[in-house]
């Protein structure tokens, strides 16, 4: 829901940074992989009981996630790059609730499991529609720059990032953030199922 506004706000700065990387000979796939490594570092820090260090790495990881697309558009976007980006994004998103569960299994294991189940629903509904939209030649008017048909919802990347920031700043309330965001994810899943059902009805 916040992603379109965030993209418009951050686009000029990301383009400037992307031009620097392109001039240095750094490709989009390398930026994607580096961002994923930072994301795994964030999860490791959280699991080891250092959520503020995890937050810093998490934010750096999401900066790389914005930069890889900007670099790709300045060079040559590829299907391989789009595949790598979306796959590693979903692995990163799963790693953060898992890290909080590892940090405090007694308090966090169940809410983390609920949130991961919700992530399965948002991820599967997103990817299933993207596959069928590609088969039908559908194009996203809201996110034309994306490598896949980007089916939006109440919980997109921006909202997920805000949730993770709250978890890192107030880890003692992880269960609250996890259950609340899982509920929002359930609303996204419902809207995508209904929207996809109608969009693919013929």
C-alpha cells in the first residue's frame, strides 16, 4: 500500500547511487546478492540478541533491494535478475521472524510461526497470480518497472519493513507485532484471492 509512494520518493536518490555503481562496473545481480547477505547478517544479529545491530543491517539490506532494480534499468534488466531478486526477497522476509524465534523460543516461537504462515499466504498468492498474469500477457499499471506482475495489497514491502523496524526497536513486544501483522497479511491474502479470482475468471 505504501510502496508506490515510497518508490516515487526514493527514486531520484536511488538513481544517483545506481549511476555511481554502474560507472564502477557493479551489476544488478551483485547488488542483489550483497543485499541478501546483509539481510542474513541482520537475521543473525537478531538471533544472537542484538536487534539494533540487526536493524542497521536490515535497513542497509533494503537499500540494496531498491538499488538493484535501479542498476538493472540503467543497464539491461534480465529474467534471471528478476528471479534472483524475488526469490532472495522472500527468503529474507522469512529469516527475520525466524531469527526472533531463535532469540527467544519460549516467547516468540508461536507468533513467529503464525507470521511465517501468513507470509506463505501472501507470497503464494503474489507468485501464483504473477505466473498466470504472464501467461495471459497482463501488465501491471501500478508497478510497470517490476520484473513480475506486481499484485499489490495491504501488506507490501514498505509495511513489512515498518513491522520489522518495530520488532527490532521493541523486541519485547514481538508477539504483538507478529500477530497484528499476520492479521493484516490475512486481509491481503483475502483481497488477492478475490481480486485474482475476478481478474482470471475468463
